[in-house]
């Protein structure tokens, strides 16, 4: 029922919001889909389904977990392994994966999320996103908290596929566009030699599909700065692969490429104009 409600609202928003519709269609061009209008409209439906499905997070139980199709479970680290960074994206069910992934792994995890300006909304989302296995962290002023989590062998998760400020980013190719990549996670991963586990929760017709990719380890043969860039690039390549498979489940209404750097180092911020 929640999914149907969200998809109905998404269809309505697609009709009413011309600006975001144009953003979604522009993103469709970048990622190379054939039927741009159909994929853009479907993305609105999936995005709003994700918003609404978040209300179900505290009802997730073992029966729900057992109904999920797990792809490549051998890529998931064992419960008693060293800590790692868990990386997903705004694709499929990004509001549910921070709840589901720790339950599947049977270990406590932490999730980094952006603080919402409206405190009431932020408090509500914090309540929805936390559980007995999930610790919620705001993205600002967490430099001391992340090492503490890693020392305690608590995986730290983040969604790194969105645009970010130049101050917080390095520029890394994605779909042929040299665009911002939030640098915090790859920097800490390189400094502490911590691997990154890319995982995604995709919506299927009646349930969900949890996909585990192989662990990404910092390449010690490279210089530290190059190591950071290399790790971010490998993460982006996995994003590209998943988005190409499920383009309409990516958050196409977001201006992902609003900061693009050309070969001469010039910054273009008018891509969606």
C-alpha cells in the first residue's frame, strides 16, 4: 500500500513539476537511456515510493528480511570482520537499506546522513532511520566519531552519488562528466586502510533485491592522493553499472552534474540551465 501510494504521488509530481521533470530528462540523456520520458516518469514514481516506504522501516522483521533476494551474498563480510565503509546510492530503496543491511549482516552499523534544516523534520527522520542496529550520524562534525566507530568494528555507511560542494569534494568522472565526489569516505579509507563495501537495495515487482559487490580496498601501490582518487573512481564505476541496469530507480530529479570541470580545470555550474 505504501509503495502504491508513493508511486501515485510520484506520477502527480511528475505532471506538476516541470523544472524537476526537465532535470530528470537531462540526466536520462547523460546516462544514455532510450525512452527518456518513460524512464524520467518512472524515476519520479520510484523516488516517491522510497519516501513513503521509509515509514515502514520500524516494522521490518525476520520475515521481511527472508523475503529479500540477496545477490552475491559471498561478497558480504563475516560478522566478526574488521570494520569497513558501507557505500550505497540514491537508487532503489535508499531509505530502507541502512535498516536492512545491518539486519542481514547481524551487526550494528552507523549511517551518515545530511542534516535537514527544519529541526522537526530532521528529528522525525532521525527517529525513522535509527534502530537497535543502526546509529544515525549527521554529516557535519563527524571527524572524531567515524574513527571511534571503526575502532569498535562498526561499519559506517554513506550515500556518495549526490552532488556536493567543491570544498567537500574531489572531481571524478561519472558517465563521462568530471564532477564532484564527496571526498571524506575515500580519504579516511585510505588513511586507515579500511575497505569499502558497495551494496544496493533494488525494488522488484513484489519485494526487494539486495546486491553486494566485492570489497574495494585502497591500492597501496599508489601514492596516497592517487589512492583516494582511484578508490572514488572505482566506486563511481559501480554506480554507473547499477544505474545502467536500473536507470528509473536512480534519483534522476536531483541535479547530480550541476558542478562539472572541463579538461582545462574550468568549473561549469550552468549544466541544467
